[in-house]
């Protein structure tokens, strides 16, 4: 009988330790070590594996020529790297209620509409709940086989019997392997369940989509090793108070991680958005307290509107609030404006918001935020049709940002005629018919508000 041993695995980094401790010896996180029972293989099993494995020259490796499964949504195909790869395992994470199950229901319906068979194993919801959602969204299909089961043996047995084109397991944290003496969602269950599903996917050629819960920090719950085991890790992001959803690839063995998919959530479920810039911009034109940024989401340019409101503070300590922008970055921008642009905000509350529920984390938004704040403070607006791009330094200088040509092309496509850019960026606008105003200091950009 093979014996088993116990190790302690960190749920944050996936590091292993032979004994429990209050602090992980690898990532130094506290109270993250959980016991994991590892079954040991017998000597005969190890010997058989060693005898059947042999190294081969790289030039003799047989490449898999299987055709990717194309879906109706090009946004989804783009994030997956060109379609669903046979035998791949995809982990989809996101906040509760953001639309993970809805997205996979659309995926199943689109595959079934192409004559494919999809096995949807729901371990959280009942069959009636999933059926009601599918009917409400108009996505019920005979090609989607529903299995309400959290027993891993039953799920793998159904995959091997039905041989579906795509399998979906919702969610991996609620699946239980009967051979593992641990509660569902524990480190032992997650590792063994994911490992067995990986072997099933590679052996049968059936791609498997796993839904993963997230922690309060926004990371997928369970050990970090869970993300290392799968082929692709996707995150569905979005504010529950807004319609926009962004599907982002954090890891992809079959494509680029720079691509994103943008969707809109409505009564009929999710819909792909072909031109998000048109929906993110308002029709009010240029008003005090607003500025438009040509942002980059991966390799995709988006025009977003940044809004600012500067009001007299009612308390001794002025408030700084940011929605969609890093608040620490906001504190830095306010300090730079006070020091180098003579915009005195020490007695004013400063509120910044990215319209449409988008999140902008790149430094290229610094100058846009600064101009929006100064515009609101002075009650002056930028000239109509102006886009602002640039990173700010602590000395007030405007620094260059990447992919300027792609940003300016998107601005021209949406009808903008003027761009406030860092020094040296005018070359990127050559031939676009766009007036580029190069500014070296933040005070030069602020002076454009009139």
C-alpha cells in the first residue's frame, strides 16, 4: 500500500513547508500555511514511469495541429489567443456577481449553436437555477448537457462518457474528490481536483473551463500553484454598478496576455462591445473639470473621460477621493500641481472619477488628471476636441509614454483634432492631421485651460 505524507502549502504563493509555522518561509505571509496530504507512489509505479519516458530532440517533437474552436464573440476569441485550444484548461476568476457564470453560459450556447456538445457541471447551483438563467437569457440549447454534481468522480466519468467538445466546471472550489479526506475548497482538494481535471483534459482532448472564486484582495482563492497548473488564467473585471465588463488574460500559454475583451452586461446577458470609446465618451463636449485620455488596455487603445470636482473643504483636513484611479497617484498629482503649477488645493476637497466605471492604472493618465483638476479649480475648460496624454514627474516635468502612435490614431478616429502630449511625441502624429501641443512642464498644460 502506498503511504501518504503531509506537507504544508501556502495559499498565497504555493510554497511548501515540512512543518506548520505562523509565517510562510517563502513569501513571508502570515497564517497562510494549510496542511496538504500527498499520496506517495509505489516503487513499481515510479519504475514504470521512468522506463516509458525518454528524451527526444526538439526538432522531432510532434506539434499538435488541432484546429482551435472559434466562438461567435471575437472579443472572447481574442483573449483566448485565437479560439479555444483542444485539451486546454482555462481558469476564470472574478468578483461575485460580476458575470462569470453568465459568460460561460454564453460560451456554451455559442458552441452548441455550431453543432458542438457542451457539458456544464454545476457544483454550486441546482439544475433549476442554471436552467432558469439560461432561459431568461434566451440561451437554452439541447447541445448543452447539464450536470448538477460536486463529486469529482461523477464529473470526470461524465466527461469520459459523453466526450463533449467543451466542459465547464462551476466552480472548482466546490468540487470534492472522495479520495481526499478534506473539505471542498481546501488546499488538498483544490490541488488534487485541478490535477485530475488537467489529466482528463490532456488525455481526452476536451478543453475544460474552471470557475474560481476570488479573495477579498481580488486574487483567485486557493494556492498560487492553482494558477501555475492551468494553461490560461482569465479575470472578469467590472463594477456591479456599471455595465462594462473587461475580460483580461493574466496567463496564456497559447497566446498573448496583452489582449482584453470588453463586454456590456444587460438584461439579455453579456454583449461584446466593438467600439468602447464611443460609449465611454459623453456628448456634453468640453466642460470645466473634464479631460479625455487616450488610454491603453493591453495593446488596445481606449478613449476615456476623466472627471474632477474641486470644492471648498468643510473640515480642517481636505479630502482626496479617487474612483477608477489610484488614490496614491492622486496625492502625488495634487502635490505636483501645488508645487509647480500654483494650483493651491490645501483648502479644497479633490474628487476624481473615471466615467463609465473604467479603471485606469497607467502613468499616462497623470497629466489628464492634473488638467482635469486644474480645470475644475479655475472653472475653465480645455478647447473642444482635445485629448491629453502624459506622465508626470515629481519635478513637474511631463514624461513620455509608450505606444503614442496607437493612442493618437484612436483619438483621430473618434474625431479629436488636438492633443496635449510630452516632448518628442509630435513625430507619432505625422500624417494623422492632428495638432500636437508638446508641453514640458505641467504648468504649460494647465495654462491651456481657458
